[in-house]
């Protein structure tokens, strides 16, 4: 058991270093260059207002210590990955497998690219944990910090309602309702009416104007389809054998994942909203996928199959689809040297 934990954390720290020290001259490098040092922080709040006060404060603090944007990337990679690792161990006995699921997909879109969204998503896990311990004060502290890192984390307030037993039939009904919203184009109707009454936020208008991101993803999009199948499979298993594994399976994780799928389906005609809203709760997905193994006797065989699946998905994402830019050690920008 001790050796297993050592392997687990060794893999985790390897990826912290790998991601934290990657070459990057993108949005976050440019933002870091615009962030003022702490003495000037409150007199120049442009980045803080547009991108999150806590995010800007972290950048300002690092800049004051004479770090460059590499320090920002390393800080977010270290914090986010460590949160995942700690709470995977708390929420599932198959925590090493959960981490492999995470590395095969989620880490690409969060820690590698959208570091603010990644950390905000990771903080969903400690928020769930503190709610289950009845520590609402800690939950609200984490909620505020998370929301000031990335505004999408405002959605995390729903965790207060999802942190309770919800009958399978209501979760199933929620998924069915999401399909009705999708096929009726209800979201488009709501957005059009808000726009007509001048109530549509400017940031939403901006997103809707980006044709590159505001497209119809379709329910057969690989991530959407996978999440729909996973949701119905876990609900089917829970409806037949749920009582047996009640002490092992975390109900809140199930509720949060189903809610994520509902958002994914309902907003699927607007990909940027679907993947951003649903993606905020991705941190629970690797945990849920390991729960499926608990319902079968041949668990060792399923673990082997799951590991093979993670390797295949990783190869597709990293090798075939090349979702990441070629790896470059440290920063490329001469304007942001150590």
C-alpha cells in the first residue's frame, strides 16, 4: 500500500514539473506581463477585473518576488494537480486509475491550456468534501476564492443543493429534461428574449459572436457522447445494485456528474457554454468512472481494461489529434525571462 502511494505521488510530481515548466508564450504569459506588482495592484485593476482578482493577485505576488510567468504556470499546475491527487485518494479506492483517467483527457484542457478554469474545477473537490463534513464556512471561503480565479466557478453554488441524497428517478428525469431543452432549442429562445429586453450580459454577447467557438457540437461529439453513456450506465447500475455499495460510492460525486451532463446536453448547441459549464465539474468524472468497477466481480480484469483504455485515449489525444502544441522547455518569450 505504501509503495502504491509512492508510485502515485511520483507520477503526480512528474506531471507537475512537466506542465509547470512547459514553454508557453500564450494568453497567460501576456497577461502576466500586464499585471502590476503588489504596490501598484489596487491602482491598476484592469487584469483583475477582467480575469479574476485572485488570479491577478497571485500573478502580482509572484511578479513582486521577481518570478516571471513561468512561476505562474508552475503555481497553477502544482496547486491544481495536487488537489486532484489528494481528493482522488479520499473519494475512490481506485485513485491511481482515476488519476490515469485525468491524465488521458482532463489535464489537456485544464492544466495544460486553461489554467484558471483548471484550478477552479479542481476546487470543486474540496468544496464537496467540506460540505460533507458540514464545514459550510470552509465551503464559502473556497467558493469565493474559486469564483475570483475564474467566474465560471459561480456555478459551484449548486453544490449546496447537490450535497444530498437524490433518488435515481430524479437524476434520470433531469437527464431526460436536458434532451428536451436541447431538441426544443430552449436555450436559443431564452437568449433571444434576454437580448430583446436588453438583459443579455455583454460577455455572453461577445461569446455568441465568436463563430469559432459558438457552434453546434452535436450529441455525437466524442466527449458529449461519452458523458451521456457514462451517466446512464452509472444510473442503471445504481438502480439495480446501489444499496450494496452505498458505503463506498459518494452520492454527491454522482449528483455533480449528472448535473455536469445535463449542462453539456442542454447547452450543446452553444459549444463554448456547454464545454465551459459542464467542464467546470470535470474533476469528478475520473472518480465516477472508477465507481463503475465496483459493480462487477472481475475487478482486476476491468482495471486492466481501464488502464488500456486510458492509454488509448492518451495516444489519440496526444499523438493522433495532437491537441497540444509541441513541448518546449521553459518560456519562449524573451520579454519574460527569469
